[in-house]
């Protein structure tokens, strides 16, 4: 059988019917939280935290509970947090060193500004994991809403551990040992002229990561490919790679794996970048939306850090 036909046979349909969704790694049981309230948004992913004032320093006991909640729910939402830029940085820094993103405009180096308006429509409406184009992608991100549209502008998050769990045994066997190439140029690079793109490619060459990544904290297997930055599967012909990636990309869009957050000013979302992908819904043009994001470096990454020579795939030629 032709290899493309075989990939099609394996992946063309996703079975309907009941889904058994697992929020925690196998063998772990949920535990109560004593220092704050937590309200699940879905049974799988996303919870709103109440009773925490992020203007105040996060002490060791509160940090331990928030850290456990992040690993359990993958994305935490905080409402009504009237914090300064410095307090935003201090909160994120409790989890590790902060990233400086070379592509975001910023006044403070670690604080990236994401703005959309009538003059510059939003461009983050693609499923992605932050910085998968880096040798060591971020551990997580903390996003704060400064100004939001009157309607629209939600962010969707998808649980990539659940996405992996939902694959058939045959597809898991097919992808477990594969690696894929990630390259910022696939999406971010489209806004650059040739000279700027060449300059940034020298600083940030394409890298390989496992298609299925083991979470550095929980050990859980997660899908780690995304349409914003993943260009091809290593060692695979173009047709087969495109067919398999297309199927894997579609897993993120399964509604049972998702949570959708409606922003208000002074809301904060804190997500586990190893366990999730996210999508900024661009349904509010020409309204103004202004966000600030901090990303946290991952000191325990299990990603494969292999620079490679990238070739633009056929679908973006």
C-alpha cells in the first residue's frame, strides 16, 4: 500500500462516542486546595482561582499549592488582579528565570506586549505552544489583559496530554519515537524582509523536538507539534510528513480537550506550555486588545535541542 494511503487510513477518521478523559497522570488522585478557592471551567482543563491577591508576594506554601494546581489543571485563570508590570514579573519569576522574546515589542525586556487594533489586526489566531522554535521552549506563560474588546477576543487552550491519550494504539506506535522540525520562520518570519529573516535565522536556527514529548514535571506524554512552528517530521518524505502532521494538528481542535476563556481587564491566565497549546480568537476587529505576556524558562526540559537546516515545506511555499 502507498505510504500516504496508509497514513490516510490510520488517521482520516476520529471515532465518535464516549471519551474517557484523564486530568491527572495515571495513578494520581486529586487533592484539595487549602489556601485558595478553585472552580473548574471544564472537567479536564482550566480552573479559576479565587482568594489570591497577586499584588502580594507568593510565599512557599501558596507557591506549592499553585504549582500543583497548574500541573493538575494546565491553565489557571485569575480575575480582578490590579497588578503592576513589576508584580506581574515577580509572580512569574517564582517559577524560574524569565525569557526575553526577540520578536515581541517591549519596554521591559521580559515583558512582551501583544497588541491588536484597527491599524494592526491580531495575528495569534493559530494553535501553538509558545516558543516551540526554541532549543528549550518555555515552561509556561503568564498573560495579563490590560485592555480588551467589548465582545470577542477569547483565548482557547487545549490539553495535549489528552490529545495524545486519544490517539489509537497504532498511531501512538507510529509517532512515539519520531522527531519534528520547529522553525519561527513558518509564521513569525512571514512579517520579515529577507535581510531580517536571514539575521534572525542565524540567531535562532530551526530545531528538532520529539513529536511526543514527556512532560519534565509529570512525566506524562503530550503531543508536541503545532501548525504555527512545526514544518516537517524528520526523516520522512514530504507527502507522508504532511499527511501525518495534518492529522496530529487536528487533534488540538477536538472540543472535549479544550477550555475557552473570556477576558476582562485585569484578568490573568497562567498556562503550562508543555501540556497545552492555545489559540487567540481574532473575532473583534477593529476593536483594541492589549495584553502583556511573560514566559518562564524551563530548566528541566526533556526536549531534544538539535539545530537543523530548515527547508520551507510545500504548504507554505
